[in-house]
C-alpha cells in the first residue's frame, strides 16, 4: 500500500497540472474569442440571408408596382377613348383607379421601408466585420503566445507522466488495475485512515473494516465511497 500511495501522489500531481493547463487564462481567452468569431460568422450569414430575401421581395414589389402603373395608364386611355355615360359609371371608374393607386402607395411604402432596412443591415454587416477583424487580430496574437505556453507545459506534463509510469512499474498489475478502475469514478482513488474514519468521505468505518486493514495488510476499500484505504500504521 505504501508504494501505491506514493504512486498516487505523483499521479494526482500530474492530473492537477493537466487540469491547470486546461484552465489556463490564455486558453480560456482563446476559447471566448473563438466562440465570439463563430457567433459573428453566424450573424453575418443570417444578415446575408435576410438581405437576399429582402432583395427578392424588393424585385417582386417593383414588378407589381410597375404592373399597376400600366393598369393606371390603361384606365386613363380607356377614359379618354370612352367617356363615362353617367355619374355612376364615372364614380365606379374613379373607385377602381383609387384602389389601384392605394395599392401602388402601399408598394411604395414597402419599398421605402425595405431600403431603410437594407441600409441598417449594411451598417450591421460593416460593424460585424470591424469587430471580427479586431478580434481575429487579437486571437492570432494570443494564440502565438499560448502555443509557446502550451509547448512548455506539455513538456513538463510529459515528464510528470513519465515519472508516473515509472512508479506504476513498481506495482502489481492487479493492484494498479483496481486503482485505475476506482479512479474512473472516484478521485483521488485512495484515502488515509484518520481516527477510524475515511479521509475521502469522512465516514466512520465498521470495526470489521478497521480490523481487516490492520491485520492482513491487503487492499481494503471504504464501505461508503469505495476508495482504497491507506493506514500509515
């Protein structure tokens, strides 16, 4: 158990160093900047899609407005060629013209609104490009710094892992396999016995467990958390 305990110290130390690498401030900044750039790319794609749909609608509205202009011209020609026979017919023709003119005005209003929206989206696209370009520049600069940091830390981690493997070779294969099996769901996988309690979960251990730990010197697991118990005594 003494050798396994010593192995765990270097194993856990390496794990902590690797976890510290993942939580590196530069790494976290890079992740945030990368996510921001991806978000801006998605925003740009949506704006481009919206602008394309707006352009299609604008062309359709222009075609409809042009068609109605021709209808008005045809109505005017009809009136010039065939004057209304009475007031009622004149009123009906005026109503028809008025309806067409109202439709044309609605189209014109819609066209003006779409042009304003297009201008607004164009400004948004320019702002996104500026923000994205600035962030990309910062990202590239930070990544160069992080790559060097990662290279140095990886070297240290590899040395720590090599030391861990060297310690592992001193252990029986079955004991090491049990350790690694427990580590998958419980870290650290070993705990000291302190005043009759497991220092991992702080639960008092049954007398039978304490007796087994003191007598046979074999591997004994905590009845509560499943860690391998270690007693300096």
